[in-house]
């Protein structure tokens, strides 16, 4: 059988400190995967005059998936391509407590839910500008009881919720609830009271799709109420789906529930492609110190393996993570330990060898 192809980007700041050893770990598992590192950023610019050459794009296209280290600068065009170019509309961010995670909750055992963040629209279309440019449209605010143009100088950002964009991500949520086969429940959350038109559409589509899934429970909460529920009773959640901005914020909060950003993996799925990256950013404040927690990246790698139909090694990776956390000796500083990133990886290699 032909090897699978995975395009890899090591990322910026502290990202390579977790990406390089994770890819080494995967290589060592002998999974029949070729890891290809497209050349992008400054090196590509010096060679071919562009930060993101066509050759790199072609390598992403030819790969079965991409494993992406967080980026802060020159490889941002790659991220935009992976999202909008490859139409990866569903950002899945599991929130699963593993004993040993440094959770602030009194009873974190059993927290196991998934946030699905719509990944391509809402306020993230980048449609911003000067409010005065819209003055001619006579946009009347029924809340402020004034025309936008009369509010004085300022800026706007457009929030767009489309029917097709909402439908596909909400359907993804219902399918996931079936696949997880846990509480078999989907929660829709957004601000459908204040934003009755845009977020109202998201909710209405949720209600419509729910009718096609009688085996899946459906509920909805206004996003502020949802946040309170997520903190006070996270065990009641199974699959939660929401527009982009809320998903960005809520999923970092969800990571906080189990013990922090260093623990939160993520995958972005389209109809024909997916890429995987930790939910956290490049952690520039701790770059170069060998203290960044690799857990989020390793668990993202496990999601990548699931996507490639390699669920047995994916489970092995998750089991090895659980083993490392069961013994507090090798935890990183963010988890209350004193191990370095490389010390954590050493422990992970040992755990993997024993699974
Ligand atoms: P972005 O805008 O891309 O989310 P950011 O700089 O706002 O990036 P992060 O890079 O996610 O946010 O970092 C937020 C904080 O969490 C920083 O203090 C960072 O050091 C910490 N952090 C993030 N990831 C990890 C990790 N894997 N291990 C330890 N600390 C982390």
C-alpha cells in the first residue's frame, strides 16, 4: 500500500519546540506516513520571491492532510490557504480531562465534550473599515435609534452568517454526536437575542437540521448563559457548535477548565481536506526556554492519525499521554511540574514503548 502523505509546518516562536519532537515521535512509530516539509516564509522568499510559493501549495494539495505548527508571521498565508483555500469549515476542539491535568475544577473527572467552531465566516472575513464609508447607505440602528453615519468617526467590522456555512458546520456537529456515541446531544450557542437576524439564522438552521437527527438531543443557549453553564456543569455537554468568534473564545475557556492551553488539541475539517494544530498560539513569551507543554500538539497528532484511519496508533498516543500524566514526575511547569519539554518527550517515548 502507498504511504500516506502529510505536509508539516513547524511554525514560529515556541512552536518548533513541540512540533519537531512530535513529528520525530510519529516517524519513530513507523506508520507508513511520509512527512513533507514545504518551504515557506523568508527562506522561500529568498529563493523564489514569495512567502508562499506555488510549489508549497501543490505539496499541501498533494498531501492527505497537514500538521501545522502555530504561526505568528511569515507563514500566515499558509494558514489562510489551509482555511479558506481548502475550505476547512469545522474547527473541532475536544475538551477532555485526563487524570493528572492541572484542572482548577473541584471535580474534573469525566469532562469530555467537543466544541465545534465555525472556521470561515462570522467576523473573521476581515471585512472592516471606516464607518464614514458606509454613511451613504443610511444604515439605521434600531438599538441606538440613529444612522450609523451620525454616530461620529469610527470603524466597523461585518459579521456574516451564511445559510450554507451554518448548515455544513451544524451538520458536522450532529454527525460527530452520532460518531462519539456518548450523550448523543448537540448544543447550539450564539447571541440570538441581540443578533436576532444573523445569529438567529444560525439557531434556526440548527433547529431545522435537528429534525433530521431524532436520535440526537438538541438544545440551545444564549452564549453568555452557555459560558456560565460550561463553567458550572461542563459534564452536561457533549457536542457544542457555534459561530467563529464565540468558538475562538469559548474553546480557550474550555481549555482552562481542564488545565490550560497547553492541553488543548484541534483539527480543522473540510469536505476533502483537514489540518491539525494545537488550539494555542505560538507562545512567544516562553520561546527558546524548553518549557512549552507538548500535550496539545501530541493530541492534535492523534487527531491527525484518526483522520488518516490510523486509530490504533492514535489511541496508543493518547494512552501514552495518560500514562505520563498518571505519574506526576514528568509534567511541565504550566501543569505544576518542573520537567522541561524534552524531559516530557523522554517520558512520552518510554510510555509509548510500554503501550
Ligand atoms: P494566538 O493569538 O495565536 O492565540 P497568543 O500569543 O495570544 O496567540 P498563545 O500563544 O496561545 O496566545 O499563548 C497564551 C499564553 O498561554 C501564553 O502565556 C503562553 O506562554 C501560554 N501557552 C500557550 N501554549 C502553551 C503551551 N503549550 N505550554 C505552556 N504554555 C502555553
